[in-house]
C-alpha cells in the first residue's frame, strides 16, 4: 500500500446527520448532508500546513469529518484521486497538472510553498564554474574521467523539472553533458550525497540545511528563487464538489491560519515538524529560518513558475499540451476568504 489513514479529526458529527455517499467509490457528498472530507498529503516539508492544521486543531472547525491519508509519492495520490478516494490533495504541482490534463474534476485552489528548492553541488564545482562558466561540467569530466552526476527525484517530479530547466537555461544538455540519476525520497538523496554516490542534486528542505550542518563537501549552488522566481512545488488541489461547497472556504481559512502560524512561530512549528515528519526539531528550526521556507497560500504567488512548469511538462511528455493558468487554478476559493 502506498498510503495509510493517519487521522480522523476530533470534531464529532453534527447531531441528527448521517453519512451520505454517492458516485465514485470513496468520494464524499459535499454541499449537502454529512460526510467525510478525505485529504491526501505526504510527510514532506512542503506539506507542512497539513501537520500544523492537524496539531493546532484547525481541521476541527471544518463542517466535515476530516480524514487524512498519508502517501509516499505524487503518482500514488493521482491513482487514488482517479479512483474517487480523495477530496483534497496536498502534493506536487506536476501531478496536480496531470490530474487536470486527464480531465478529472479538480483544480488547484491554493499553494503551500514557493521557491523551496535548491541545486546543491560538490564544493569543487564552484571554482570551476567561476573560471569556466557552464563549461565547468566539461572540465569536470576531463579531470575526473566521468560526468558530473546529479541525483534527484524521478523524471517529471518538481525537483527534476527545476534541475532540467536550470541546465537548459545554462545551455547544458541534461542528456549528454551531465548524468541525472533517479532517486526516490529526500532521505535517499541525502544518503547518496553522504556516501559520495552523486555530485549534486536538486532538492527541498531539509536536505540543504542538513548538508550545511554536516561535514559533507557540498554547498547550495543555486536557489530556486535565482533559477525561477515563483517556482511552484506543493499545492492544494480540490475536487469540483469540494470547491462548490462552504467546506472549501473553511479548509483554506485553516490553511491560511497554518501558513501564518508557520511564519510567526518557528520554534513550536519545529516541534510539529519533528512529531509529524520525523525531522529533528533543531534541524527543522534551522530549515524554517532559512531562505527556502517560503510558505504561502495565495495561488497567484506561483503563477510565473507554474506556466514554465506546464510548458516544460508538455514538452517532456508528462502533459498532452501546456495547460493555461485558468485550466490549472480556481482562484475564487482563496479570493472568497
């Protein structure tokens, strides 16, 4: 199983109501009658709002019984949504676009974080880049007898697309000038760096902070803000049924409260990270106070990067055609708060 049910909110059903189900298996009836609101999320830094909403009790103020389901990856959430198991999904912008591209009834109603990625590289690359620019990768190959090895999430993921976009901007062929290895999971990426199995990566927190804290020969080479202002990552996608109900507004109100809590209370948020995601609170605090922790809710914050991702995803075969912003986003829920 790629997911596990992790939480049913403490809020009790309103007196006199009964659960109602219809249509696709596992889908809630929203906008009338009582039912469950199923929220998919992953135990990753970019989904931090979910853990804050859960821990702080914000989900208890929603007029539906909230059921959180934890998944290990975006494709598993896409599959579950397609099977009618999910009402709201907090996951990467690329799998969200894939759902929209398939014609499923959903749109992105909020973002969770912007510009959360960094390209990390072996400390030996910096001096070569200063002297040779993007030809540094050719020099690296000549001096070491092998190409520079990047390792990041599978092709089509947010870290992978950001890396390939940056390489193309620097006129570096990702297929011949460097090597890109697929690695599943942030911890696996960290282990590959620590074991000298790769020379660089494109990754989100907490890996950049951990690299900075540990005695490993890597450094932040570029931040997402330098590569792609407004770079999208995790978003909050809602089904059409949810967006047509008052529950959508209630959920985004909780999302905004969580975003503000993260921004204003880094130390207690670090404790929530430790409990929910399993990252040491001291390391989590450093990550929260770093340049990659740009937690937001307003979907317009990521418009520029989303357009670039849509075009890139279509060009690499992840989408049939580029999607417009209006096809991806529903701004009305956030604007109605």
